[in-house]
C-alpha cells in the first residue's frame, strides 16, 4: 500500500471507522427491541404455572396513551376481603413489549389491608400490560391494558 | 450518591384502619439494557426487592425488575394492628440495603 496518504484518504478511513461503529449500533437495536408477547407468556407460565386465569376482580388503572415511557403511573387493584381465609397472595405485573417482561411481583398478607399498589413503570413501545392475581385458594385472576407509547423509556 | 428515601406514613391510626404508605427512593434503577457512548453495556443496578414490616412481621413485599422506573415512587396499604414501628427495606443489586422506618400509634 502507498506511503503517500492524502488528506482525503484519512478522511475516508475516519468515515469508514465511524460508519462501522454506527453499523454495530444499528445491528444491536433489534436485540434491544426483541420483546414479544410470547416472552411474556413464557414468564407467566413460570409465575403461575398452568393455572387458568379468569377475568374480573383485577383492575389496571393507567393512561391509554403515554407521552414518555420513562415513568408511567400505574395502579392495580384486586377485589378481595383480605382476610386470613380469602386474600390475594401475589400480584404479578407483566409487560408484553419491554426487553424484560417482568415488571414487579407483589406479595401480600392479610395485614396488607387491601390488595392495591401504585408505582411507575418503563414502557419501551406501544404494548399490553398484564396483571395476574394469585388468590389464597390458588385461583388466578387477570387483567390487560393496552397503552400507546410515543417515546420509548427503556 | 446514597439513596434518599422520602416516606409518608401516618403517625396515628384507629385499630383495623387501612393506612396508606407512600414512598419514593432516589435510585437510577440502571436496567442493564443501556449502553454508554463507547458502546459498552452499562451494568444492571436496580433495587430488586422491597420488604415492609410492622413490628418485624412482614406485611407486604415485592420483587422488582428492570421495568420499574428510575426513582421508584410506590403506594401500598397496611391494616393498623398495633402500635409500633413500620420499617421498609430496599435491597440493592450491589448488596446494600436502604432502610427507612416510622413510628405509629394505633388506638
């Protein structure tokens, strides 16, 4: 190769190097965005086993459209007397569109008073957020909420 | 920066009243999915567990994942059983435990 490198060559090399970095960054994007409902399904199977979730009792309160997915308020309420004989044991919140489908799992006792939690969650894209309540008798109730996201927060 | 915890827990409650516990902790909740300018993955560091006890008996606990927002703000409830101390512990990925507690009089 010639020892005479012109300014144009150097610029070309810099450009190629920079383009390479860019290409790597773009190539990693699909991995980041790889979050599908089936990942959520796999996690749910691990969390609740083969219980058949029933509708009702669980209510997700959340906006229908989020401007930013960085910290979106969510409240989940489960109808339950919260007595020793009949209470919610665990409440799982699962995301269908985030890189990690698990959001949080809350473990209640009769001393929790009511099965209700509020927090803020990240949202990578427009998706469905699900909540599963495991009752003390072993039954599972579930709810879903679709939320549109304009700016990713993951 | 040490994690700062702000809490709102009532100091008095009637017997069997359901009280609201509100907390905010300053924490980056680094998800482990982000990269710095050089393309290196920023290691995950989140609060992975929260435990609320009332006189050392667990009332509510939670496992958290990276989809929890930065500076978590949470609200949950507890049935006022007896006077004593409510303690909330946040377990960090790096092994630290951030803790806050409040005294409550019931009756």
